[in-house]
C-alpha cells in the first residue's frame, strides 16, 4: 500500500515539544496500524545514543498538524531534502582542479 503522507522513509524530521525545538530524527518506516486510519511512524532520534521510537499517529499529524501525547503538545516538521533538485548549469559545473604555485617564503 502506498504511503499517504508527505513525510516518507529516510526523510529527516524536526520535532517540536511544547512549541519548542526538541530533536531531529530520521524516518525509518511508516506502516498501517491495527486501528483504521492510523499509522505507525518509526524513527531514529539523532542524538547520542541513537534511539529508535515508534509513535502511532494519524497521517495529518505525521504531516505537521499539532497533536498532544500525554497532554504534551507536539508537532512534526519535515525538513527539505538538502540535495539540489537539478544539476548545476554547465558553466557552474566543477572542472579539473588547478594547482596554483605560491612563491617560496624568504629564507627557504
């Protein structure tokens, strides 16, 4: 079954707890939950030590709608992919490197 969220496995998310930045995480898996309309979001919190966690959420919550867990307000923000979306124009493409000679230091 296709994933019905904007957030996808391997995305990096930024979790806000009580309206404050809390942690970054990498999404490992999103799968159907036994409860109709809910998903299991498994992610790794990017801190030392790494921590694998699963939350059961609605797709809209995975995509950024605020929710509460144990009375604590939470929000997930999907971070943009840092890779460029298009290759650089030909004139900006890196070419072969050049060695630039510097004059020797005095006394050497």
